[in-house]
C-alpha cells in the first residue's frame, strides 16, 4: 500500500483529498492515512481539517478475501481512475471490544487513486452489508 507510512513519520504521510468530505464530515476534505504500527494492517484515516476526526480503516482482503465491489463509472471518473491497478480500496471499521464485536462497512468503501491521491467514500451498488462482522481471512 503506497499511501501508508509508519506512524513514527507523520510529516511524510501523503495528503489524501476527499472532494466534498466524507459522509457526515463535509468540511473535512484533507486526510492523512497513517499505519497503526502495532496493529498492522489497520490504519488511521485522520482529518487534517478538523481535530479529532479519524476513522480506523483496513484493506478488505484481510477480513473479507472475496470482497470485490463494482465501482460505478461516475465514481471512477470523479477520482480520475482509468486503471483498476491505481485504486486502493479500504473499508471503514467500527472497533468493538474485540474482533468478534467489530464490524466493517462494506456498503461504502473508501477508494483512493494512488497516482493522484484523490479519494472518496463510494456507496457501491452491490448488496454488501453496512456492518459486516470481521473475520480473519
């Protein structure tokens, strides 16, 4: 994952740009993706515009190896994605007391164009759950 760096080097973390923000946080368009070094592959998607706004995210293959949502043409165009290899897919996690009580939002993943660092939370057309229980792949 090219957009992830160690939490020990936050000044070198690339800035992701969410045009229009993330659902519920429209004023927060700039985020840093920081690897949680003691809980890899988890990352913190941390707002650079609003203090205290951050999300725990992870690559979906860690918990859902068969997860392969279709990205609609409008979203791909908005992100400038012309090659699927340039897309980084992350799911937002709701962290519970343990793995059994934690969930992932598979309905609206985060998609990042790794070339331009444009990003968006995209609601996919497939029938994916909003709160899927985590399971180790």
